[in-house]
C-alpha cells in the first residue's frame, strides 16, 4: 500500500509532494502496530505553506508519544491488531471515527456493553472508556482506520470529570 500527500506548486496547481516517502512506517504498539496517515495541530488548518507536511514527516516516523492525537488537532491512522490481542481498557480525550478494514473485533465499554464489529462496520467514540479485542477467526490480524479529533477537557458527565486514561507505549504505565 502506498500513501500520497498533495501540495501546490508555485502556480497554485495541485501536485504530489516528494517530501514524504510513499511507504507506510510501522510504529510498534502493545497490541500490534500503527501507521500514522495524517496529523494536524490546529483547526482550521493553514495549507498555504507546508508546515503541516513537515510536522507530519516527523510524526509518521516518531509517533505522538503517549498521545493518540495532538492537542487541539487531529490524527488519522491504521491500527494493525495482532491475533487474539486485547488492548487495555482506556479513554482518550478525543472524538474518534473508527472503521474496521479487516478482521473481527469486540469493542468493550466500561458499562459492560460490547459489540462485535466486522469489516465495513464503523463506530463514533466520544471520549468513552473502551477496549479492543481481536476475535478474528483462524488467528488472523485485524485492521482499523481511525480519525481522532481532540475534545475539550475535562469531559464532564453526571457531575464526574472524565480524563485521559491511555498508555500507547509498552512499559509506560
């Protein structure tokens, strides 16, 4: 799979940038790997220059630390989930749109509810505490495509303040 980014030439015509290699970069995660497709650090995004492309060039190889999304920004990524892997129960201060691309996953919520998601299914997560469990038959990998947008913190519901509870890197508790 290749990944392309457009920009503009001096005449204002759309062109493909040569700043970013077209190959995906695998960033290890405790349950598999991540391929970051896009990051932004503010909205609306200024694309009159290539500052966003330069920042993305760094993010796609170095990752975002223990964050899933830049503060006040967005991130789009593939998450590749190992056979039978389970993420920890976690919450990010983000509004996520997630589409299952390959495999089957259980999505568990802290309320005890869970659903099974298959290729083509999607979910919008609004800073909810959740866990992903790969239940793909025959020890198969699963892949999701997610876009995350930062939300106002803290999230306040029923008199409770909900905060980030998320660890992306192995060994970081």
